[in-house]
């Protein structure tokens, strides 16, 4: 069975500081990993994905994430946080062993960037 | 270009009533997904269409839920005999095709409240 864990419900960071939002996963086969961001009253917006290749992937709005197979993690990072980054972030996985096309999401982490 | 649109944005209905939620995917996207997001949770998969056919409906919670996509574009999620537990935000997403590497683009959701 596949699962995604986002161990922190809430992350607070000062503007200009680096931010990390954590994600670990469990799948039967190879994972395809995604990060989405959700602003109030808006749908989820795609940030970035890991499919294969370089473990460090870069995405929208200066975000990046590092795939670590040994630790089964896919943490989201940004070198310098902006107040406008405050939102709800979701990690999602697609388990290639199941052949399913749907995404399996974590419970989300609320990021607050403090001015 | 236009993103995924969903109507209505909000729907309040009485317990036992029938509701229809509509999704208009991005033009040219052949794959369409329905998810349900309860308060404080990540989206949970309901059903996936490739073209006109439901390729995977394993996430539908029971036979009160049904979805169609008769012309391979617009989809309607139908809920019969609504229950208070059906209250949630229903999200629709589309992708270029069903290939696992393709990210899904989400609509703003329909907030369903069953009183």
C-alpha cells in the first residue's frame, strides 16, 4: 500500500530565511513524487515533480525538492522565504508498481512566513 | 489559457437530496480525475476517466456516487441521497494524458455542504 507522511502540520519561518517542508513516502515500486500548493479558496497548483534522473528538481516560484531514495523522502525547499509563500503545501506520490494513475496525497503542511 | 473550471463553487443541499457537480477540464486534456478533500485532509481519489470511459472508479465510497464524461470533455459527478458525511470540497483535475509522468492540473473545487 502507498502512503505519504507530512510530519509537520505547521511550519513557521521568518521572511528571507530558508524553508523546508518535509515529506516521506512508502510505495511498493518506484515512486513518482509531486508537490502542490493550495492558496485559500483556490485549487491546488503544481509546483514540481520527480520522475527520474537528477535527485534535485527545481520548480515554480524558486522552490526545489530533493529525492532521497534511502530515506524515502522528498523534502520541499526554498533558499529565501517570501511572505507570499504562506499557503498549504501537499506532497503526493504515484506508485508505479500499482499501475494506478491517481495521486495519493499527504495531509498537508501549512507554511507561514513571518514578515 | 483557461484552466480547469468547476461549477458551482458552492452547493448547499439537504440530507437526502440529489446533487450534480460539473467539471470542465483544460482543452485537449484526455485524462480527468475527481478527488474529495475533507477539512484538514489531503485530497482523496474518487474516479479517473481516460476519454469517455471510467478507467478506475476504485475510490468511489459507495453506489450513491457516480460520474460520467459522455463526450470525453466535461464531466459530472453525481451524488444520490446525500448524507452529512458527504460534505467536503470536491476537486476535479485533468492531465494531458494518462501517462504517469504528467502532472495533474486542479480546478478550484466545489464546496458541498449537506445540512
